[in-house]
């Protein structure tokens, strides 16, 4: 819910195929969110397990609740991608 609210502050972007920079910046951002906490969590296994359980729950939440309503036909996770690109 919070990331959706934060996207209102980002500049508007016309829907289109993703560029190399788009993909790279997304991978770097996801990598940072996943890697940086491990610097501390590796010393506390219960917290590390909880972190990964919450990350999995967040991913499932996005895939189950957000993706079906998304209209971005260029998204890799778009359920109707094959319909849009024909």
C-alpha cells in the first residue's frame, strides 16, 4: 500500500517497452532491498527467517492482488501480456 502511495510523487511515465536502464535500475533496487539487511540479519537467524517470510508474503501480495488489476501491457508479470502483444 505504501509504495503505491509513493508512486504519486514520481514523474508520470508513458507506458512503453522497458529500456535497459529501467530494467537495470529495478534490479539494483530489488538487490539493495534484499542484500543490505543481510549485513545485520546474518547474525540473527530468527530475524533472517522472518525477513524472508515477509518478503515472500509481500511478493505473493503483489502477484495475487496488484498484478491482476494492472494495465501495464509491457510488464513481465502482466497476466494478459500475451493478449496485449498480439
